[in-house]
């Protein structure tokens, strides 16, 4: 039989394989989506969520929508620092560094140098991201000739603590703002959203980390009783998990713009050794 008779059928093979591949990919995507949904709907014993803010507290977080208007009429009395620092700002979960721009501007008015973390949106931890962060921290340390102050908001504070454990010689101080490094990782109102977006359990992050272990540098935890997302006790920590805990009055979103937070942060930078 002549091979020419098979010629018209040859172009059909790639399309058949492509269709099969697309079907397998669709099934895989559906399976992954289903797995993430299951993580988000995970049943959790009530004692593991004990202490988390009441849902009504979350309503107060909407105050962030009025912040651009309030900012126009706000004037902070910021003095020039006698002890300027290089500060890396690490954003919270699912937020972009632009969310911390106003905070950065106030620190710069005082004479501090602020640096972004360089990774865009914070979609959760993985080893590749930590490797990139370590490299950036080491570069900042070498470039400016002095250790860097890490200021982390929410999940960004957990990144800051772990970075300081890996590169303590490059860190002058760690300041966390509403970061749940202590107690149950489910004592908050966002853990289900976190599991759905990241695809892993809050109990099993894809990095080797002991969140409650204090970094070998000065570590300060800022927390708020008005936090609508994170349990205050988890953000304040226990003795031995941080050096000091500082209470401020703000919502979880307010850690990036409330005057009391900014002035407290400026005082901590001024006192950095």
C-alpha cells in the first residue's frame, strides 16, 4: 500500500494530541481549583480560632476608603532624624508595596531611606521568593554600609522575622505591624482566603520556618486591639518571642497610614542602635 494514502491523515495527529492535552490541562486546573476550594472550606476546631476579631471589627476596615480624603487635611509634625536608617518595607498579604507609599513618604520626610522589597504583590512565601529577598537585603546592607531596619506589615512582618533569622548581620531591627507570629495561625479572619490563594495550609508553609522563634536581633511587635483581621494576642506575641510589644490604636489597614503608627515607628527608628 502506498504511503501517499496516509498523507491526508498526518496533519490530524497534532490536533488530536493538542485536544487531549487541553482536556488534561482543563481537568488539572479544575482539580487544583477544587483543592483550593477545599482548603478555603476547611473545618477548624473553634479553639484554634479563639481570640480572632469579631467579624463586626472587619467593617471598621472600610475606613481605608476615606483615607485619601482625610490625608488632604492631615499635617504631621515630623522632625528631622538625628539617626537616619535604611528601611525595607514589606507589604501585607495580597497587597502591593504602593499600599505602603504614604508611610514611606513620612519616613523619608524625617530623613530615612526607604526601600521596597522588590517583589511586587505579596502572594505568600516560597523558597525562591525568600532567596530573592535575602539577596536584596544583602545588597542593601553592602550598598549603604550599615544593617537595614525591616518593617513588615501583617504577612510582611513574618517575612521580616524569617529574613532576620537567615541574615542577622544585615538587620539592625525588626518591626512588625499586625503580624500574626504567635499563637494559632487560624486566629484571624483571613486564613481561609490565604489558603485558597496560596494553595497551602497555614500550618504547612512551603518554607522551613518557626514563626514564634525570636530573631537574633532587636524585635518589636506593634499591635492593635482594633485590628479587624488579626487576633491582637497573636500580633503582640509572648515574652521571649519578641523584645517589646507596642500597642497602637488603628485598624489592620490603618497600620499603613494612621498618625499614631507613623510616630511610633519614627520613634523606634530613632532609637535603633
